[in-house]
């Protein structure tokens, strides 16, 4: 007769039970560590970044701004606590006020880089929490600081490939400058199409961040198009870009020259297009243009006299902004004129999406002479 299995009659089995217990502990430990890893990866991480100030000063210099820019480039900020400090010189009241000014200088710079005000918390601590004993100038310099405690996630970088062709409206190839820029208008990489209009290049970018391509040729009007790098889209092939020839009496939509709502301030991504227009004006000394401003005002909303006046003012200001940029950078005033058309000539009168409304907030270029 076969002996019954020990477990079936409640007998103790020391080794297997210990082994199973150990195994369970191991599995639980691994699972716990995995959960910590997933939480850390998903929720991001905490960093402390410090910027410093000159004696009795609250102005951010370029070196300290670069520190903040590097942080914003490498990480997506989810929350930030800004703490201002001073050295030992002066009384508490004076230093409390100075540390507050330093904190606000950092905050204002973050806001200018489009960090949401709602995720920023500030604290002015004066000289109450030094990092050392303030015994000499070197130690005091380390206390003239703002510490940024940052909750963030790392911006994942990848390499993309872009391949395309540049032609005129008759499908003839063009040698053109092709520039990849981020959504702040900063140049990532620039190349040129060849005699057949073809170009191809690789560039390192950040996943899920918008970019744009700007195309320039000295005898054609410029063009620009957005691209979005995602986890699945890292290759952009067979892009065809048409650069229309410059002709007197012809009007051109200034692509990627758009504005924030209700103001004459361009979105940062418009910067490369502005620079390309400036280059075009410098290269073609006979080119004379009229700059035409437009606004977005959906036709299904009632147009009051007050709103009509505001739209006219805003379109005037948008044209004026481009005009003044060109004049400031050396383009003669007699080659430029400006006019605003309010909401009379919207590209998308029934715009309901942010994308279409943004395209209505634009500037067009009318070639007066060439």
C-alpha cells in the first residue's frame, strides 16, 4: 500500500515550508522593488537646482539663466518650490525683502519659459538658513542663492530621421536651407537640399515635443511645417515642400507666424520664420512688402462695436510687431508698410479647434515690388 502524501494527513514538512516562505518573501521583495521603480519612473524624481546672485542684487545673469534653461530642456516640470536666501549682511527685514525679489526673479523667468504659475510655490527665507557660517566672501557668495526643489520627469531623447524634397510651384527642384527648430524657436539642426531638391539628416530630439521645419531660398517665399516626434513616429520620409516664387502683387501666408490669443505676442515657435523673412529682405534689396495683420473672431459670436475696435487694434499691432522687428534689424522703412484687417479675412471663419483659431491669428506678406 502506497503511503499517503504527508500534506494530506497534516504532517509538517520543515524544508519545503521554509523554502516556500523564503520564495514568497523573495517574490514580495522583488514585487515591492518593482512597484517602487514603476512609481519612480511614472511619477518622476525630485531634483534640487541652485542659482546664485551678486552681492545685494536680485538680477539673474545669463549663466544662471542657462542653468534653468538646461533644467527645462532635460525635464518636464510637474511642481517647483523656490526658496530665496541671502548672506549675513543687513538686518532681517532687508534680507527678507531681497530674498523675495530673488525668488520672484526666478519665478518670472520660469513664467517667461511657459512654466505654469499654478505649479510654482515661493518662499523667501532671508538670511535664516545659510549653508555655512558666512565666514568669508566665498562662503557668503554661496548663501546669495535661490534653491529650486523640482518634481519632474525626464524628457526622453531619441534620434529622428527626416527626408524630403524642396521644389517651386512648377515642381522644379530648389537648393534651399532646411532648419529644424524646437517649439521655443531654438535651432536644433540645419542642412541644405541638393541640386535635385533632396535632403536627408538625423537629429537628436525629445519625444512627445513639437518641432518645426523652416525652409528658405533667396528667390522664393519661405515655408514652415510642424512635426511631432512620438514614441511611434521617429522617421519622416517623402516630405515635399513647395516654395512659391517671389512675384510682385502676390500675397503669401506667413506659415508658422502665429500669435497668442488677444495679444500681439508671437508664439515662440514663430521665431525661425521671422528670422527667415529678415534674411529674405536682406538678400533681396528691391523687395518691398506690405505686412497684413489678422485676428480670430468666430462668425457665430456677435460682433459688437467695441469688439470690432479691439480686433482692428489687435490686427494693427500684430502687423506693427513684424514691421518693427524688421526695422530694428536694419530693413529700410521705405521698403515696408503695415495694415490690420481685424477679423475680415479669416482663413477659417468657423474655427472651433485651437489649431484653426491659431491659424487665423496670423500675418500675411503682400509683395508690393520685386
